[in-house]
C-alpha cells in the first residue's frame, strides 16, 4: 500500500509530495503532522490531500490533477514544517 500526502496549489498547479511506501503507507500519511496541522485551513491557495492505493501509478492516474504542475517538493518542503 502506498500513501501520499500532497500539498497542491490550486492557482499554480505546484505540488509538494511525501510518499509513504509499505503496508501502513496510508495510515502513515494520514498521521503526518503537516496533514493534521493543515487539514481544514482556509484562505490559502494550497490544499492538502492524503491518498492511498496499491501503487503510485494508480494514484497518478486517478488523481492526475495533482501531477500537472511543477513538483516543488525539494524547494518548498521546508516551508511546510
């Protein structure tokens, strides 16, 4: 099971992604401190999502809008600590 914690900018399409791979991947993503902290925030262009599936390819296929913009994981990851 793969779990992904995604921060997605609705305005620009940019994204920051954390991947949790393993039998408890989805549960690890749901319990990510950033997800817990940011869930339900409003007034920002950034949305958060946790998605679980059997594979990353399936997530990219079923939730393709999260993967259309730039992957800014490396440069913005510190912004969300």
